[in-house]
C-alpha cells in the first residue's frame, strides 16, 4: 500500500520532542538521517548521536489526511516550542514497493582481483571458469559493495591460500572466509558477536557447496585460541585497537594479517596498535576507507 511521508529539518536537541509529535499524530515509523553531509562513523559505546542538521521522517498510512496531519503537527509544535519557527516541512505520497526485490534487482555480480567474482545467488555467473562465490547476505554485513569488503576481497585474491588456515573475525555474511576457502584455504574459523551473522555465514557456506568440516562458526567467547596462517578482520577501529593483543595471538609467526573497516584518519592508531607484533605494509586506500596488512614477526 502507499504511504504518507512527512519530512522535517530539525535540530538534534529537539529530536525526542518531534518524534513524540509524529507518533501522537499516528505515525507508524520514525527515522532520522543526516540533513547535510556530516557522517558519524563510529560513535562512543552506548551513545546515539545525531547530526547538527538532522532530518526526521515519519511514515503514515495513506488514509491520513495531509492537511489535518500537518495542522496537528504545527499545533503540537507551537505548544511545545512556543514562538520557535516551524521547521521546513515536506509531505508527499510514497508509492509502496517490494523493497527486497528492488534491492535484489540492483545487486549485480562483481569482480575482485584476477580470479574472484561475488555473485548474487539469484543471478547467473558471468564467468563459469572463475572462482565464483554465490552470496545471499541476509541480515548480515558483507556483500562486496562496501569499499572495506572490496579491499579485503582484492587482498585475498592476491594471496597464496592453498592449505592455509584462516580466521575471519567479524565474519558478517561469511563473504571473506568463504572467499578464502574457494581460493584454496584448507579451513576457516568464522567469528562474530551476532548469531544472525553466524547463521548467514553457515547458509552461504552451504550455498557454495562447501562441507561443514571446512568452516567452524563461533561467538567470540566460544572461539578456540588456535593460531591461523592468516587472519582477516573487517570491523571498526575501536574494536580492532582493543582486540590487537588477542588478534595477534591468533596468528602464527610469519602469518598474514588484513584489517579493514577503517577510515584514512584512523590509520595511525591502527599502525601503532599492531606494530609491536607485525611488520606492516603500506596502507591501501579506496574511497577514504583503508586496509592495513602485515606479516607476524
């Protein structure tokens, strides 16, 4: 069914009041988004910061009268904020779509490096002779479209992985660990804090006809403390810094490391955190995101 969509540009310190106003008006869903260009990549734990210029959006059932709804919102605003000017207001009818099918229609096979293709499981592979990873990410992160995932996939494609053991820390959809197996790795340990990610990883492993014996999936507290030949972690700078001693301990001497989920301005803190254990390579960059790689001393 179609929806009535209402958008307003607000200040972050008024977000709770405007959310209450929209809900009182009968709104079904409230969302906040950046109204300018001020990304917040890694907020402090336990915080939900908003942008200096925030846009609040409310979705209403289409039978809501636009004029009556706008009048209700303006009256509630006047009661709460007295003489404060009413913010810019936009109302429109939003035609309903099958958003899952919309996304699926725009997700195409992608090539990484010389050998590897990531192919949506519902599409035909473009090169049957390539290393083709069939993927349905489900609710987990990792499709290959984000620069950090692409950086890791390109790196994996360039590695000699035959008979290697690999740890995929923060596995998400399992895309990196499964790619390693298809590129010749012997065994993968996949670790994630999200049980849905572990399920998505297992589903994609089976989708690629890889036996369960090739991959073990664990929550972090249950993961074995064994050394791998290679470890890849595509998460965030804060956790990567905090986990540096643990991740270093999961790689054998002479083993390889690849870290991503990082912005260019976070390179120095990652290099400082991992230099005690690794000889690090020059940083690789894609669209303001970076990858840090190295060899265990």
